[in-house]
C-alpha cells in the first residue's frame, strides 16, 4: 500500500516526486517507458521562460514566474547545467512592435522579472547576427536555458535517494477505487494500491483522467520538429531568439543549448497518434525557412541531427492542475505544455498544497537531503583533474565517444546511479556519447557492449530507447543463413 502513486516520470512527475520526498510518505512513481524522460521532456526547446507570455491571471502565468525564480537554487542543489542567458522577442514591423509592447505589459502584470523594450540599434548591439530587418525587441533577462534530460534524471535520482520508489515499464491500463483505495492495474496485470493518485501522464493525462470518470479536458498532441547544429554554430546567438507568438505557440526559436550547440525549431502540427515523433522533409524545411527571419546566415550544412517531440496542449488553454471533483484524492496534473519545463518546480509545490487541502497529513522528512552531485564531465576537466580520476578508475583512460570526450567510466557510472540508464539513448541523454558530429556512428557499438556487460544481458536485448527498439537482432552470418533458407 502506497500513500501516493504518481503516474508519469517526465519533468512534472519527477519534480513532484522529489517535492514529496521532503515528507514521510510512501511514494511510488509509475512510468510506462523503459527510462524516465522518454516523452515531452526529452524533446522540447529546453527554455526556462521568464513568464511574460502566459495570459494574465492564468495558472500558467502564476507557476511560470514562480518556477523561474526557483531554478537557480534548484539547479545548484541538483548539480544541473543552467544558464540565465536571457531571451529576445523580435519585432520586424509596426504590428510586431505593438505585440511586444503588449507582451511587456502582460509581463509586468505577471510579475516577470528583467523586462526591457529595445530599439533596433540596441538589439543589433547585443545580437550582431540578427536579421537586419529587425526594428525592436522585448528583452527578458530572467529567461534561461537548461538541460531538460539531466534535470529530469537529477530530480528522480534525488527523489529515489530520499525514499521514493520508481517502477519502469509500468503502463497503467485501468484505475478502480474501492473503500477509498485506488487499485491501479498495470499492463502486466499487476495491481498497485494507493491512497492518492497524481496524474502526470503527459499526452496521456486525459486518458488517465477518463479512467476515474473525469472529462474536464482533453489533450491535443502537437508535434514540433527541431534541428540541432554543430557547436561551431552555437555562438551565432547570445540570447534565445523568439519571433512574435501565434495561437499555435511561441513559433520558431533560435537558441544556444547549455552544451554549446545551436537549436532551431519548433513548428506546430496537431497529430492524432500520441506516439508520432517522426520528422518530415516539409516540417524541417518549414523551421529552416522560418528561422531565417531571425538569423539569415545560419549554416544548416552543419546540422548534426533532427528530432521531434509532442506537446500536451489542453483543450482549456491552461494547465489542468486540480483535485478531481468526480473522484476524491485523484489529482490531475495535465496539459503541461510550454512553459511546463520552467513551471515544474512551482507545479510540484502547488500539487503538495492541493494534497494538503485534500486531507493528506504532511510530516517533514528530517533526513531529506536536497543535494544530488554528479561527477564532473571528463571533457570539462583540467589535465591535473584527469590524471587524478584516472588514478581512481582506469576506465577513464578509455575514451568511448571522441566527439564529446566521454569515457567508459562515465558510461558505467550512468548505468549504476540511482535511476540508472537502461538504453543507448538513456546513456546519450545522461553523459552525451552520440551527441556529437558522428551521432554515435563510432561510439554506438561500444556503448551497446558496455550496457550489455554492466546489465548482464545479451547484446540482442539492448534497446536504443523504447521497447522493441533493439540495437542488434542477430549475427550477420546467422541472418544470412536464414535468408538463404527462405
């Protein structure tokens, strides 16, 4: 029997889990994926928005501004990359200038920090590569960028070390309530019992809500496609560059990542399939052309990969975070689209407030430790530091990924940490082998071997990311034999 079961281990579910670990509660996180961070969190713009864009008085506005203020301390505690680089919303005509003035006024109402209106000369001074057709911009100095993968993992690692349990490959297929206890049925027929349920299931949050009779909202999945460029293009911009937003979202942005790459995207396309993360030539061409409005001379020949992600757009237009009136002790955390990443720290606190209002007794966990430390990346070490860690573990001598200078010791550590990696992409998101120019062309096979060895599984069982995404299906000679027999 659990006090609380959280459905979903993305940024919202993991943040809530970490917040609940501050109390003496028996908490379980159920994640349908092979890894945490396999949904929206792994494929977004990685922007910690300042809070000027959300509609005045909305839950989005309130939690965005509150979450933004929590980021510096949170990332310090969790040892996660975070850079408050600021954001610019660019104006290219008089209509755009009116729009950014409206955003400025809205931001003041929302109490967003660091807002300034700039003229053409001021914009070009701080962003020399910007399209010279620019006529002005809204600057938000409090906006930032983060590594969403590492933050998601760090939150869950810290939650686990403070007593939270995580169950992977635990897809929820039904929820029944009997005598004030939730019976949560998983795909493998296992039943989890819990006194409270928190629905943080991303694009599936409406389906989970429907299981208890809720119909307050539905989710529209919007696919956004992105391009990632080599680090040689990363210095094209100093701030995150937005264009004036539309009804579909904040439009195509151009930004540096915390790791120094250039990120361009997304577009916004409604899709029915909640698993559709394919890219398309038309979609990629759309973001390339739209990005030139902000920066004309991006060298897209230096693209190293393209990807897409799904946004859980709610039918109501606002975050759906509330205690269900149709099923007591069931808490919805649905419709967490942008600025969901920025809002996550505040969302978790808001959920705890709701739980307390619902009657949950909260007793402080006196052993709670907010600090999660990761090892310093080998690529960031001085020669002296490298010599020292090699003395401690000779696996640091073996460079597995030359593009990102990742050692075998770092990969092994990523596998054996709390909430450890179980897939090739899980390793990639944690310590970056395969994130460089060759995209795993050279290091990929070695990563597969290390995972198989450390998890004590056959190489044929090593997955790229999701279930059934096996990296190896057999030996070439054996497969050729089968083909001959056919």
